[in-house]
């Protein structure tokens, strides 16, 4: 039975006070109300309260059920059954949240909860997800500590789920696709002798999301404004059908010194987008 979880509540007013101090009182009420709507503060808090005693894979399953994710999995025969062998599951990241939760629920059930994610600090604030996550912040003073954690999880016996683009997909040349993948997915998998299982997740966010992301890039904003809208995108994607395509494992020995790790990562990315073409629907 899951241990009692700490309550988590989203409180925009408190966040503004913590970040801005006494200046928070100057933020117009319509702005704070808009923020509460866009992150669905009341809805999310209701879910957190209802599932405060859950964690790990069970919590992931509850999120999938709450969002009514209608997922069809293709290529289950490619999913390794050998739980004693360690794999890196590398997926595209079209939705920026619920896709990761869904993959965790699928793989977590298959591997009896023995999964881990590489997560940013924000997602580590979710108690239900925290037991499955390894916080990664490769910039600033925490960079070295984070990289040590990455090595530890790659060296562990956990099955590892990665989104090598790190950010969710963008609209690029009229097509929803990942940004270039980071080399760590290949570099660390080779270093720790992990075969890589490529996964393609279908779906996309709203046109509004991509407009915001593109304008943020054009304006050179350092803050990821688009991330603010990901909870709203989750609600927009509720009750929709999605397809998950699991490709055949790629032996770690495939990634030879003939190419750089960066080039191999882009090759792996291209293989992911070809999976739906190779698996019979």
C-alpha cells in the first residue's frame, strides 16, 4: 500500500508573493485570475486532493484515467520482456506532459514499476511523480550535481524513459516535430551498455501553443513562456485518441565511433519518426 503523500496545492497568489514580495500587490487581479484559469488551478487541486495517497505508477495511471487518454499501443511485441536487461526508452515529446505520463503508465505496468524519468525541477514538485524522477538541471551551480545523478540512474537497474529533445515539440517548417535531440541519450546509453528502444507518440498541441513558442523564440526570450500553457494543453487534449508506436530495440553497439554522439542522436530521432511507417497499424 502506498504511504501517505504530502498534500500539494497550486496557489498562484502565494507563488507571486514568494517571487515578488511586496510588489505582488501591484499585479492586477485580472492577471492573477487569468493565470489561475490557464493553469486550471481549481481543477488541478481537486485532482491532487483526490489522489493525495497515490504515488509512482498508480498515480500515473490515475492521471491517464482522469484525462481520458484513449491510447492504442502498436508494436507491443517489440517491448522487451527481459526485466533483468536495462533499456533506455527514447521518445518524441509532442504534448509536453501527458505523453510522458502515459508512457510511464504503459512501461511502468510492463516493468512492475521499475522505471525512472529524467525530469526538470518543476515536475519534481509533484509528489505523485517524484518517486519516479531524477531532477536534472545541467546549467548553473547545480550542473555538476545533476550530471552525477544522470550517471547514477543510467548505471542503475531501472528502465529509463527519456525525451531527448528536453522541450516538447514545436511547429517547424509547417510540421510538428521535436527540436534536435541532445547527445546524452546515446552517449550515456553506450557508456552504460543500455540498448535503446525508440518510441513514437502521436498528437499535437493547439496552434496557439505553437504561435506562442515561435514568437518567444523570435523575441529571444530566455523564459519558456510556452511552458505556462502546457496544463491548458493537457485539458484541450482530454478525451482524444492517441497512438503509441514501439520500435525494435537498437543495440548499444550500433552507435560506433564512425559518427559523433550528436549525429547519432539525430539519426535516432529520425528513426523514431519512421516507426509508424514500419509497424502495421
